C-alpha cells in the first residue's frame, strides 16, 4: 500500500512541475509578446511621425514649386503683355520726349485724317501739366509751300496716348490754366530710355525724315509695325512708304539706341540678306 501512495505523489509532483513549467513558459511568451507589441507600436509611431514630417516637407516643396511656377507664368504673361502692348500701340511709360511726341502726332494723323496734303515737322515740347498732359508745338507744312506753327495737347489717359489734330493756333489763358502747365526749361528733352513702343517707333522714323529729308515731301510714313527686337537695343520695324502720286510700298528700317540717342536710316530697305540681319540676333515679336 505504501508503494502505491509513493507513485501517486510522484505523478502529482510531476504534473505540478509540468504545470509550473507551462505557466512559466506562457508567462515568458506573454511577456515577450507584450514587449514585441510595445516595440512595434513604438516603431509604428516613429514611422508615422517620419511620414508626417515627410508629408510636411513635400507640402512645403510643392508650395515653393507653385510659387516659382506662378512667378514664371506671371513673368511670361507680363512679357507677352508688353509685346502685345507694343504691337497694339499702347505704351507702358508716360514719359514724354520729342521722339514720342513726333510719333503720337504722326500716328494720329495717319490713322484719323485722310488729308495727305500736309505733314508735320519740327515738333517741340513747350510745357508739361497735371495728369500727364503735355503742350507741344509743331510746323504744319502744306505741300503747296505754306507753313504755319500750331500747337496740340497730348494726354496719357487710360493707358493710351491721345491728342487731337489739326492743332490749335491759339487758345485762352483760362482754357490753358486748367492743366497747370509748367514750361520746359533747360531740360533734356531727347529720348533717354531704351524701351520701345509703337508710338516711339512712329516718332523716330518721322523725326528722322523731317530733319534729314526736309525737302522730300512727296511721301510719308504710315502703318508702322514692330517686327523684331535684337541685341544692343536694336529694333526692326516695317512701315508703308506712301507716295502722294498714289504709289504705296512696304519697307523696313532698323532702329538702334546708341550713345544715348535713337538712330535710324531712311529711306528704308525693301529687303536685306540673312547674313546682314543675323548679326543683330533678331527675335520676332
């Protein structure tokens, strides 16, 4: 009987030990599993933090890229707008010069007046007034030989130059006083900027003609267009050489800003070699 009791105790002890070992193993397993879970959660949190940081960096970079794109597009639109402005007779500056005054008067005459029996010469700037107004004088030369001095008021309004011709031979002090004109006095009245526009091109060509071809009144310049711009402030323009006998011919001219002055040469050319033109590196408007 005693031997049987010993066997029971031994089996019980064995199973007890086995249960304890199982509990210990499960405890170790659970502990390790919990540690692994905690470590994975920490890694996941760190990875999420890195992802959020990268997303923020990407967003910042995208914002900078968008700003750069907007700047480039804005610059491109501005350039295209300026080119379009040049071809559509508007100008981005309201600074007056003798060349520009020549151009405004002649452009107005060619577009608004069909009377070709007189032309404009010897334009002078007399005074500048409020709200971008300018008082100029010019010689109205009739093809029959009659010459008279008249005046005109030029105004920069709503982004455009405006005037009215034929000019005025005299006006009241009351009329002139509303502009608060101040006479030009020892000021540099020649063009001092290099920004080209259609009115200025008109003026440079007509000023050259009036000063260098004063006796050749049988033709005049009309329909000026901007063709291309090149190196060193050079511009290629086209115009119609209109003869009073009814003959009309297209011609071109190169205008250059050199030594502080605008220069050109007339009569213009009807054609020139690619080699000659290539030295200016012209780019079409």
